[in-house]
């Protein structure tokens, strides 16, 4: 997303897209105190060796200088794109150009930020490093009835003949009886499935507390082409951070449904 140093007086939001404009308020806000914004690990996500995980991933938007490599436009990318008819994978032509960072640059003549975009007209959901099995094709997505799974909740669905369940544990309580805000703590989100006769379960997310944010599902579908569900979720626990995180089933180990394939954390305005 568009990045900058933390300003605690912005309203809460979770948005997967570019822009430094004020976001719309969310329903069922999550509120805690003394949450520390984690340092960005964007550079650590850009691993060149295609045989290992995590792989490098990226989103479009405007970013601080240290959050993406300056040569992102020269790298090979595959994009997950959305149209009115659905989703598809395709080679992505990425450009990254210097722009003014309104938070870190002293004046408009200084341009230390980066604007990342694609030449494709369709909506870019996620950019991933080129891998042999990320071939151009349409992808069937799961129509999820909700994007956020709170403690004690479950979401079950069938995808390509396999039954899956998202479930969350932890604590959830209202800030006060008349409030629309909740305090969530000790949160854990799981994905489980029965594949080839064996029950598997993966811990997707774990946070001790939240600050005006909530883990949110961005996409569910078979991205890596093996017939098993893959996921993209925003794993941020702070309203001024976005952390799109990719889970693939191909590298999953015994007893796992998916394995974390990459993440791209950035700090907002």
C-alpha cells in the first residue's frame, strides 16, 4: 500500500491497493492499546533463488525507498489479476518509478519513494516472482461469505472436491456494552482439510493483540496449479500496516495444508 511513518490519528483500515487518501471506517472495528508497529521486512522477501521459500511478492502502490528494490521493474513477475469475469494468472509488466514521498522527503523536488504499477488494465491482486508452475491460466476463486474470522468462528467450504475449514481461536470482547469496537487477543487462525484421506491443519496467523485492524482474507483459490487451495491474506495487526501474505500448497509439509510462500509488509501514511 502507500507507505509512510505511522500517524496514530488516522482512522482504522485494511485495504489492499494504492493510495494515501483517508480510508473509510470499518465495521466491527478491533481496538487494543500499546501495539508496536513491526519494522518492515520487505527486502528480506526478495529472495533470488527460485528453488527456496519464501518467494518475493509485491503489490502495486507507492512505497518508501527501503520497502522495495529499485530494480523491481527489471525483475520477472507473474500477476494475479481480477476482471469482471473472474481471476487469472499472467506475466506482469511491472514498472517502478521514483516519486515524492510526502512523509520522508523534505520538499517536492526530492523523490525517494517508489511507485509500482503494471501495464495490465485489470486489477492487480498480487505480484509474484516467476516460477515454472505459475503459468498463464484462469483461476477459480472461492466465494467467501466473510473475509474476517473472529475467535470462536468457523468458515467451511468445498473447493475442487476438497472440504476446507477456516477457524480462529483467542479472546474477543466488546470494549464496553454499547461499543461497536472489540478487543481481540491471543488470536490464531487455522486452515484445515482432509486431503487423500488424511486430515491436515496449518496455523496461518498468530497475534497477541490488534490495534484497529483485523487479519483479513484477500483471495482463496488454486494459484500454484496443484488442485489444492492456496490463500492470500492481509496478516497485519495494526491499522497503519499492510502485510499481504501468500500461502502455497505445493511446498506444504506432512500434516500441513499450505505453507507460507512469501509476504510483503509495508507501513501506511
